[in-house]
């Protein structure tokens, strides 16, 4: 599917479009990329990407559930980077200090569990269900891809 086709499908989707205030096509220009600042609280990334799209974890998992939101802001152009980091850290701390539901261990920010799993899996490997590797073995042999050795017993 081309980008143009995907955008047209989104534009024809009433549930998506009800969250669009203005649809504008700007002339193409070379892309510029930058990572989030290394000291930005990473748990806020998912809050920004899922929460601001108007569709996310609070919605039923029907159809395509990916959320995409792209907005580029330079905190330095507003109150400054240090002020932004101070405010976002305060928000994260306030969330963590909130009283959790009786059935929840603690209040988490969006993305916290995923980031914790990513760190754990990056260090210790990914735990696969017992049925996955046997299903992949014939494909690995057919394609000549070596099967990685297990890191240990889980």
C-alpha cells in the first residue's frame, strides 16, 4: 500500500477524521530527524504518541490499532529545555505518587511496562512460547538462517 493510498483511507475514515482539525498537504522537503533528548522521561513518549491521537489503549481493539502522531516542538523555543524537563518530571512523579486502584500494584505511565520489558529483553533475551521455535525451524532451514542458541532455561 502506498503512502498516498494509506492517507486517502485515513481521510475517508470518519472515526479518524473526527479528531482532525485541519488537513493540509505541504510541499515535500528533505526530512530531518532527531532523537528525543536522552534525559527526557521516556515514559512520556507513549503518552504523547497514543494519547494525542485520540485513539489508543482506552479504545476497543478493532481493526488497525496503531497510533501515529507526529508533532515537532523545540522546548528551547518556548520556556526552555530545562523548564520542560522539570515540568514533565513533576508530572511523572505526581502520577507515581497517586493512590493506585485497589487491584493495581502502582500507578504506571503509558509505556512504562513496555520500556521495562524492552530493557529486560535487551539484557536477557526474549522469552518465546514453546511453540514458536519449532514453527520457525523449517523456515530457518529452508532459508539457510542459523537458529540462535538459547540463553538459558527460563
